[in-house]
């Protein structure tokens, strides 16, 4: 095999979404969307909201859609409003689990933090929903004039455009938004648990019980997308909670390998690209098996929201927070998650940045000091007030689909030093090298056929 330069490794590109799977998800959503717009269905939804909210209804607004949910708002004559929200078919892969976990964490945050979280009026599963539209949450509507994306993104971009931080944003406004986002992060992360996973009441049948523990597997955005757009069978995802950080990191490493094995389309460009992706996953798995990522092996583990971002923070026209929504992917995670610099400082993800990772990094490092400064101010204020402990600081520690790009650019040399791809191959076990020589031709054949040839056989080889 010809030598591959270090520079070539660094420019490895991440896996794209499977466009065929994406189209299939759209096909699942379309009939549901048409159903929810039918006049009689809308009437039934309105009656259902009224039943659980009470009052004199005034107006039912047209359905709207977010990334994972569809929702409708009903205005009442007393001036208040309620929202019913459904996971969208084709977007939410675990709809009933998602609703149950989000309800639990919203109730927890409403009780144990000062955050304005929508008050839940009622929730239920598909069999109770109007026209069997799916599991649902009926909640208080929080008045707003927009969200924090409106406050800090490039002005004039439509809602169909991906938001990007305005490079000319006034410093005062940026600090105002970052400061409020810092407050949310601190209020969430100060709560710790003894295991990794989603939380619930220790006794769910006792409404006065305030003992909350980790009870369920961690439900993450990545797990949802692996099934939705990566072709990963749900049975191959983690099914249980985790007692140690190393066991969870190893599960994440296995999911990266399973993803490469399972995705049928748009996963690789060439034999060399496939080989690089395979090697990166083997080496990341090696790092996790050797416990090199774990500073908090046995916890406690901090509450963390995968989807905490400016677009989920509602605001008034003065850019002041009025509420925080969309908590479905919240779970107790290794402290390294809470200690990582927030991905949303530039609004756009590094793997989707048009100018590439280096440019994203340069721009990110320009705004990171602003965020750290306001975070430190928030921490000190909370500590002075006695609402935060010194050990709950995040600033002192802060220094997905982008796995390949991030691995080669930011992780590989930290653990394995300089070298080329041939050097990295020598770090693989004999079994991994043997499997790679079978895996690459299989993946190329699948690419040519537009599907994954002999998938069950390959799956067993790759994840061993």
C-alpha cells in the first residue's frame, strides 16, 4: 500500500448523510403532514387541547414544524395559550421514549432550577392522541418575539438558510446572549447523578417524591440520527444505563464503527477514504478501551442537553430570555461533555462550515474568550449568591457526524504522535487489519450497488 502523508490524513472528510434514507424519512412524514392539516383533524386537536387546558378557546393556529416535532398553538380568551406537540414521523425514531424522557426532565428542571420551562398540562402515548397522531405533550405556551438565533445570526437570512453568527454583531449583544446561555448551562450541569443515562423519579407513582435517579439509557441526538440517516438497526444501539465513563465512551466508539458498517449510501468516496474511516474508528476504540478519555470514571455525572442551542431559547425583542424549550435529548453524561466548549458559539457546526474546519476553528477561537468571560462572571455571581458551588464551575475546564474530520485533525496526534496512515495501520490489532482488508471491498461493492452487500456478515466482522 502506498504511503499516505500526514496532511492527507488531516483532510479526511466526514461521512455524509444517506440521501436515500433522508428521502425515505420525508416519505414517512408526508402523509402525517397531510392528515394533521385536515379540517376535522384540526377540530379534534382543538377540542383535545381545550379538554386538558380549560377556558374559552379563541383561535387554533396553523401547524408548525421544528427539527423533530410538529406543534400547534391554541389561544384562549383569557390571553393564555397552550401548545400540543407531536414527534414527527421520519424525524423522531423513538417517539414514545422521547416524549417520556422529555417530560421527566422538564418536570425536573421546572422544580429544581430557575429556568422558565413550559409547564406540562398533560402528555400521553399514541392511543390517546387525536386521530392517533402519535405521542404528545400539551404544555403552556411561552410568549416570545423569536429566539436567540434572531439576536446573533447574520440578518436577512431566511428560515430556510442555516444560521451563522453575524461577524459584525455588536459586542454588547453577543455578551448578552452568551451570558444568558451560560446561565442555562450552569443551572443544568450543576445537577449530578451516579450513572449515565436519562433521569426519572425513583418512585414515579408518588407525586411528592423528589428523589431523582438515572433510570433509562441515554437517548441522544446521535442515536436518533444513526437510525434515521445512518441505517443503524435500533437493536445495535445502547439499551442500558452506564455506571462508568469508560464503558460509555467504549459504547460511543462502537457506535461509530457500526455507523460506518451500516450506512448504505454516501458513506465513503474511495477505497482509501474507506480505509481511513475504518482506521480512525479502530484507533478511537483503542483510546476508549485504554481509558484515556476518562477523568471521571465513576462519576458523579452531570446533566447535559445534546440540543441546548440558541434556537431553543425563546426571547423578547430586547434579546432577553423568556423560556427554554426542546429538552428531549437530555441525560446524565460524563463530565467531559459539560466541560467541552459549546458547539453553538458560531451557530453552525464545524462539519457544515463552507470554508472548512480550519476557518471554523479560527473564527471559533475569536469568540470563545467572550463566552468564557461571561461564563466566569455568571459562575462568580452564582457562587456569591450561594446557588452554585465552586466545584460546579465549567470555565476552568473548557479549553457527532464530524467524527472523521475531528478525529484526524484534533484527536489522532494527541494520542499517537506524528506519522502517516501506514504507521496507524501498525497500531491496529491483527484481527482489525484482517477485517479491514475484507471490509473495504465489501463497502466499495455496496457503494456501487447503492446498498450494503452481505450486511449481516460484515456487521459481525466490523464490530468485533
